[in-house]
């Protein structure tokens, strides 16, 4: 593992966050791409937009329990380097001049061109991770973790330019999971969705695991969409390889090759109709029935760029 010499374990995010008195709960399933003010799905008062760094202003999809002093704002401003929340563009521009963070407060474990992934410890960088969870809640319908971040590790995907490594997405993992979940929560910013970053994060999770693993359930609608694509791609690759090489293949073989649990493999085979049972007296067999995974945005971890020993 490469350790960033600048990682002092300090909390890069400066917000002293505390739970709002009554956190609202998002129940809206349809994910809108535009917002009006006030947004009909968000209880008033609550911000309706996030201005993240220099990105276009983004509508909030699900209400998040931002501190009360921000609840009345139409737009909340967020530094995409340290994830500090601010109430106005003036404060945000002043902060930009003085923000010392150039990347998330953790070890860089992966780099491929402008893409980096940092491992951030929820215990060492509590404020940063709490701010990250509030950001994630704005775009996830099922997320419930906001403040108890210490038992978790956060894997933050950034895109670099001359000013630093800017937040694009992340996944979290419990350091010790009794249920052996290998991923708790995953999110990419709306602007970066459908570009394969979610699959890259999932592939990171699977690339160094020596045991079968599964994400925590229930998955958010975004997480499920991401996993459906990833699982379909890797299971299809197993089926196609076996078909091309005329090799026998079992569900256990697929589990071993993909590090997926049996339940997840069977779910994926059923979802894509790759299991057939033509004769009741015969066992199920695999079929490569179209449509095949059409996702052309497959991003996969380049193993030689990864410097990471899983926790
Ligand atoms: Zn900052």
C-alpha cells in the first residue's frame, strides 16, 4: 500500500456537522434530472440544489439531514476537494482561495491517468466522511448512515486536474462486517453516471478479494443499476469463455472466477435468462441468449496500477 506523506489523519472537511432535529426520509423512486424550487419531494425547508466545486449546479434527488443552518438555503455550496459545505457562492469562492486540500484525506491506492482512488478511514477523517455521507444521501434513496462513520472505510474516486483531485464517486465498506458484506454503499455524482465509474469501484472491491463477497442489501436504485451491469458483464464473460473453449462450467466455477456469491450469480443468470430448463428430467443448463450486455463503458481496474492490501 502506498501511503501519502501528507495524510496526517486530519479532518479535511471543516464542517462541524450535527444531525438536524428531524431528518427527512426520501421515498421518491423516480430519479428526476431537473428540479424546481421548492422541489416537491423535499420537505421545506431543505436545500434543493448542490453547487459542487465548478460543476454545473445539481438538483438534490433525496432530502438529506443537513445542519439546520443550511436547511433554509435554496443552494448549498460544496468544496469538491475537502467536502466542506458553505452557505453562499461568496463564502465558497473565499474558501477556494484558502483550501489546502488537494485530494481526499487518505492513501492513494489506485491511479490511471486522471482517475485516482483514495482509501479514507472514517475514524481518522470523521468530518470528511460525514460530509461525504450527506452528499451521498442527496442522491441515494436508501442511505441511512450519516454520522456513525468510524466503523467504515471509504474509497473515493477522484478526477484530477491542475488544481487537485476532485470528488466524482465513492463506495464504503464496514471494516468488520458480521454478514461478510464487501460493500455498504456506492454512489457516483449524477454528472458522472453511465460512464463506468461505478463499475470501476465495484471491480476494485472484487480485484483483491480472495473470498466470495456481496454488497449490503437492500441496494439503492443507483447501486442496483450499477451492480446489474457489472454482474451481467462478468458472468457473461465466464459463459462466453466456456462456450468458446468448449469447457464445462458450473455455478461454482462462476462464483470462483467472479468472487460473486452463489445467490448473486443465480440472480444474474435468471435476470438475463441465461439459464434454461427445457426438460424437467434434466438439470438447468446455461444458454447465451441475447441480448448480451450492451454496456460499452466497461471500466476495469488495471491490476498493475493498484497498490492496495484490503483491510
Ligand atoms: Zn476545500
